[in-house]
C-alpha cells in the first residue's frame, strides 16, 4: 500500500516538474473530450429527470384535486339533483286542509287557535313558507313540515295523509 502511495506521489512530483507530459497522466485530448461529454450528458440527463419528476408530481397533484372536486360535485348533485319537486304553497295548503278533515272539522287546516287578524288558511300558508325557508333541501319536505306542523307523536298519520292528498291532486292535474 505504501508503494502505491509513493508511486502516486512520485508521478505527481514528476508532472509538476514537467518531466511527464500531461497527456500521459490524463490521457489523450480525445479521451478528455469524451469524458467531458459523458459528464455533460449525465448532468443534462439528471436535469431532465428532475424536470420530469416535477411535472409528474404536479400532474399527480392536479389529478388528485380534480378527483376531489369531481367527487364533491357528484355528492352535491346527488343530494339536490334527485330532490323531489315541491308543489306550490297553495297545493300543500289544500292537501293539509283535506288531511285535517276539510269541511267536517271545527279546526280547518289543523289550526287550533282563532286569530283576530288572519284566517286559518293564511296561518297555514305562513307556516309552510316559514318552513320552506328553514328547509336545507335534504330529505322530504312534507316530513320536515310535519315535524312541527303536526308532530308524529301527536298525529302519526299526518305525513301519510298529506302525501296521499298531494298525490291525488297531482294525478287530477295530470288528467287535465
């Protein structure tokens, strides 16, 4: 091992003195050019690889963002896109009037209080409009309305009856 070190040091000293031609130590000019070209090509290749890696990372990020946005849109449309069509306030009020007994009841529209400045019909319409503003468009509106208009523990058939009269009126309108 010491011989190898001494040999290298001797060559270095001889080269510094000018006893050894530079080409002997480093090889020919063509060899040095080829080696420089190899190094240059390697650096350029590494640069291209880094650029491609950045592009692929960017593409993967964009793809992930697009997938998340697409999923969010799909969820949004599935909730609101298939929502039922809400009948008009008057049609709902008419169905409530029939479900609460119509002409045969002493409390039209199921309104138990007697108002001085409004009618039971107008009180029913006001309640429907108020609940429409509160509704978040998820689930069935008639069930949502029935939770406060006629709670299921008091009148468990109210939602079923109102839906029955709504469908009956819808069928009559389709025949016309």
